[in-house]
C-alpha cells in the first residue's frame, strides 16, 4: 500500500507553519500463512527422513518468494530437533536430512529423526522485501518403528537393528563350518 504524509507545525505562541512537502512511503504486507500438506496431520509410520511439503506461496503485494524456514520439534519436549533457517532453495518442499538442514538436541552424529517418535513440523515464508508470514499451524506425525532382524544359524544367533526405511542389504553368514 502506498501512503503520503505531510506535516505542519504550531509553535509556542500559536504561530503555524504551512504544510511541508508530501513524503511517499510504501508498506509491505507479509505473505499468507502457509499450510503443511505432507505428511498429513497425525500421520503414523512416517520415514525418519520425511519429505515435508507446503501450500503454494501467496503474497498480497505480489512479491516473489525469497525463502522458507522449516522446523521439526520433538512433540513431547517441544525442542527443535531440525531446522533449515532461511532456505532460498527448498521453498515449498524439503527433506528432513543433514544435507538440507541442521539437526540439534539429538544424539551426536544422528542424521535422521528417531524411530517411533512423535514430531511437530511447521514452516513460514519470507517475501523478496523481507516480510515473513506467521509460522503455519504445526502438524504432528510419528516416525516408523525400528525393524529388528534376527538371523539364526545352526550354532549361532545374532540380531541387527535396522530402521524400517533403511536402504541397505544385510547378509548374515549362518554356516557353522
């Protein structure tokens, strides 16, 4: 919105000065509050490196979408466990991983969310002139349980814990010879 302002003054004896030069200024409205569209609220069995998706960017002034800030918090403690900061690349979708954001408040060297844990996710948009929307309403999701594989051989037994979305092939030699 464009505004003009002009000022006049009155001194202590009642004398007035004429109106000054009109100054023009423009306000910048914040983008519309986004909504997370994936995963859905209260989703279960979500992978430990989920893809988050949000609604389309809408700015009442027509400004461009400069960045998004994504956050994931532990639903029990409320502590933020992963964030992107102002991300100019992943504006309407992002994957929760170490390449696209920063993990915190988790065990050292953890590069995924914990299994069987409830999380809250939210996002906010920032336009090209620096105005930020409010954060989206948080959605809650629960990650999938860890998968335990037990291999039993003729004379030995071993267990290996694997997250349910692990992309690895595990070979166990059960040959007693």
